């Protein structure tokens, strides 16, 4: 889509990680998100933007499976694993029905989701996976480890992301976090953020698109347009409504 022309619908607009750059490129962005804290942070960020940018971004609170904006868009985005919060087939079907309602004739849906990584799905749920310390946006430098617990029947991986501020001076914030009991965490400054992601395998996702009226026009294994291969960490799907599709 050419800069400065057209409008975009973004599912999972969050705090504007994608929407704000699009607005700066001259596009009008309508976004839907279920998280009130993220939308509040977006409002704070928009307040610091020039009036023309603020006017191009419209955020709506609601469930991606049910919200109807009564408007059509040439491009619909669902970025950064937002679709992995659709845990059952019925959830995906309801959401794709909303996408069809919002797409203009010939419009395109672009979704990026994580590629299931078998090493993560087969980890011992009681064994922590550690990475080097890093700077957290609100807690400063933290030590980090996480636990993976994969439900093979539901195809949902539950991740416990555990943070330990190095300087013990964690700041308060709007992010979702759960204090870890001191007898388990080793200190009352530690906190844990839970995450649950549905795991969609490539052929499964293509089938969900197909049986809900879409045809995949392209799929990539990175954000640079590289091919989807066995070692890819993510999938970027481009799809359009199939010609002649009529929902039952």
C-alpha cells in the first residue's frame, strides 16, 4: 500500500507499535484491542504526537471475534502473535468472519504468527529456561527465566515468564504481572507474567484460511520476504477472500 494513501484495520493495536509508524507514513489506522491498559498507553503516546497523527489513529476496545466497525478496509493486519490468542477452532472462525466483513473487495489480510518450535514444546515444565539479563522497560535490568508447559491436546503452550530486577528497584507499571511468593522466588521484588499461545502448524493454518473463505496468496518465514522453511521462527501469511465465496 502506497504511503499516504488508504486505511488499515489492525487487530491487536496495543500501544501503537505498528499503528504509529503507519500513521506517520500517512495511513489512517483503525485498531481493535481487548487490553484496556495497552489502549490507555496508546492514548498517552498519541497525546505526545502532532494533531495530524492523532487524527489518523482510531482505537476501539473490544473482542476481535465480535467487534463490527461497519467499515471496509483494503488492508487488515493481525500482527505479533495476536492470532495465537484464538484458542479454539470456533474462535478462529468467528474472527475470520469479522475479517471478511471488514475487507474491501480485493483487500488483503496479513497475519504473522509464531512457528511452533518443538524444542520449546517438549521442555520439562519444571525446568527453567534461562537467557542473559536484559533491560526491562519498567523494571530496569532483570535476570530472566521461563517455564514452558505444552498442552498437547489443546495445542496451547503456557509460558511463565519470570523476572528478577537486579537492582531490586522495580517500577510500577500497567503491564500484566503477578508477584511471585518470596518463598518460591527468593525475593518479593520478583514478578511473573503468564502467557498462553495456541500453536498453529503451517498446514493447519492454511486449512483454517481455506475453509473460512480465504486463499493464501503468499507465506513467508521472516519479515524480509524470505521463504518459510523448517528453521523459520515465524510465519507471515497473506490472504484474500476467495472469489465466489459464500458463507453457509
